[in-house]
C-alpha cells in the first residue's frame, strides 16, 4: 500500500489503470471495456477539471461501531476501539461555514445516542445533515420522527435489492423485511430517500432494474445509486471475482432494460453533468457516472432519450470545452444553455426544463435531496477508491471529503479510504507479528 507510478492505458480489451511496483511488478485494473467511449470521457473530464475546487461535502465518520457485521464492510466496522467523533470537534469544523453538506456515516451513525443533537448542530449552523444508514433503527417510526424533528430531511438507505440470499452474502443476514419497514416509515414521514445499492458480480446483479422500478412508484425516493463491490475493509478477504467497476453496472442496466437506458445516452448525460460541474466549480469524481429518468403517472419511468432530443447534444458540450479556453467560463456557459433549449421540445422535455433549473441551482448551492423535484430519479453508477483503483489525478476532485479521528480532515475521501485501509492492514500485520513472537517465547 505505497504510492506507485502509473498511467491510464488503452488497448483492444479496454481502458486500464496500470501501476508498477519495484517489489511486486505491474498491476493492471480495467476501468472499462469500452475504450473509445471511456477514453473520450476521460479526456473531456481532465480538460475541464484542471483545478481542485473547494470541498463542500464531507463524510463524518461518527463512530466505528455497527449493529451489523457485513462481510463486505468497507468501513472496517467494529475492528478498532476508536471513540466516537466528538461533538466539539464537529462544532469547530462548522464554524464560519454555510451550505456545506455533512454526511453522517460510520460504520452506523444511528448507534450514536446523541445523533439528533448532531443533526440539530449541523442544521442550526446553516449547513445540511444527511443520514447514511443500514436502516435497522428506522424500523422504529418513533425514531424516524425524532430525527426528523431534529431537522433531518434526507436519508441514504443501504438497500441491496429483493433477494434475502444476497443479503446473507453481502450483509451476513436476511434484511429485506427490515428495509421495507424503514422505507414505509420514511415515506409516511415525508423524508427524501436515496437507495444505495451495492452490487456484487454473481451475487445480485439482476436487482438493478428491479430497484429502479420499485423506486419509480415512490415519489420520495429521489436517487438510486448503484455501488460497486471493491477491495476495501472486510471485503479484502472475499473472492476478487465479485469486484466490479461502474462501467460494468452501466452494461448490466442496459441489458436489463433492453436498451431503454443505454451506454451512449449515459455517456452524453455524463458530459452534460461534467460541463455543469465545471461551470459551477463543483467537485465530483471521474469514476462516478450518472443518468436521469423521469417518472410517469402510471408509476413507471422514461429514460433521458424521451425527455430531451439527444441527437447533436454531445457536440454542444464538446464545443463548450473549446469555448471555455477562448471566451471564458460564463460566456461559454451562456452560449451552451441557449443552444440546448431546442433539445427540450419533447413531450416530457418542457416539464423537465423547469425541473432542470431547480437542479442547476441545487448543483451550485449544494444538493439538498429534499428540494430535488420528485418527478425525476437521479441514477448513479459509483465506486469507492480501493488501493487497486486509486488514481491520484482522479482523487484531486473527489466528491466527498472525510472527517474522522483516524484521518483528521481530508478534502479527498478517496485518499482517506486508502490510508485508512493501509493503517488497518499495518495494524493487523503488527498484531499478527506480535502474536507469532509471543507464541515463540511461550
């Protein structure tokens, strides 16, 4: 787990991140099987993201404790006896800050008895609290009402599909009934929800479109983010055959939807997403891909290709990349927005255009899930940076910072992930060495 020189390479089998270690040789991690498309997006991203913007979204590692022992836990829950993150340190961090987002994570943040106080502290300081949870505590509706009264408006719920056998593999026990209860309680109490769906190869790949169809029928579910299984924390001991990258998630959902959501449209949408990130100086990761679908009145959904006219749209974003160098950010942005208007003249496009104005404001001011228009569902195909996937260039604009006792304050959560894993690995190695030495002395 040391820094190694590397490069992004293209060959007939796709795009690869290649690093060379003096001791262990060369390691290659495939990023995509679609070399031309991914390479084009890679170059587009780095042409625009030429500087690290201010980080305004921080993961707060509230506690290392958890009420589950997930075999895939990337947070290394219950492994170290670290104290909970102190409230006074959080108060110090919040001083002078407005419109920052604090993601209350853990391990499992709901094990903090003072969680409502943390929420009140964050919301009262002019910032936003977002709870990330496995949902066990949310089976109790009184608890949901309690955190809502403290000011909580959005919940990011771990939800890995509808197969309890998959939950046993990923989480160590069947949890589907618990998830249903949590979602029902959140819905009744008007809480905005993001479903975080961890997908493992050969485990629950078939659940992607099922979760999307489920979310479309519940208007308080504003996002569905599919996460890849990566080589972090407890998952370091699993078979590597289950590991994935975001591009594979896009391939899966294209197949499962019969092409209604397809790679080419996701590619164009992602260029649009990166363009507006650049326009508003917002940090986000190259690895994490996005797409948007719109709800229909019958509880279904339509893809982006039925919301806007996709033909010719990509060329507008490519022109923005050129215009920025010649005309500057704002003039290039004004020209882009004006040129996009005809693309919204569709059955669903006019209504979406109004929602898009709200989304652009939220992108600039910081995403507040409760204010996102409920007509749309934002999809994410995302990953955590493990030591095999970590790219120092990509990490400079990581979309999440990290606040924790072990790593302090880091504007790049991907760096924190890798360093935390390194520290735990070194601790385990030292303890193993100590046990071997003690046995020899005995």
